[in-house]
């Protein structure tokens, strides 16, 4: 697993965010471990990506929460965050 993704997973071990907005493809690769950790911890998240929904095929945890295609209007981002938070 790439260094930055390991650092983020380590940070998540000690911190519990209220929610997250996740771009699945970081410069280090697909952040599957991060999304799995968020899903296990029941942290709501929005997948914000220009990638097709086929990401769900690569990592089922990406299918657990809201999806928002890039680019998105600010009102769409706010609505997705509200839906993610309301789901918990």
C-alpha cells in the first residue's frame, strides 16, 4: 500500500471524522483501504469522482454511500453531504 494511503489509514485509526468526501483515485492509487475503514467505522462519505460507477466493481465499499460526479455544482455537493449525514 502506498505511503500516503498508509498514513491516512493510520490517522483514521486515531481519529473519527463526522463524514468524508473521498476521491477514490489518489496519486498513490485507489484508496480502497481508506473507504473500507470509513465503512467499517460507519463514517458517512461521499465518493466524488470523475470515474465511472465501475469503481464499485473494483471495491464494493465504494458503493456504500453517496456518489457525486465531477465536476459538481455547490448545491449538489451540499445535497450529497446532507444525504450522507442523514443516512446515519
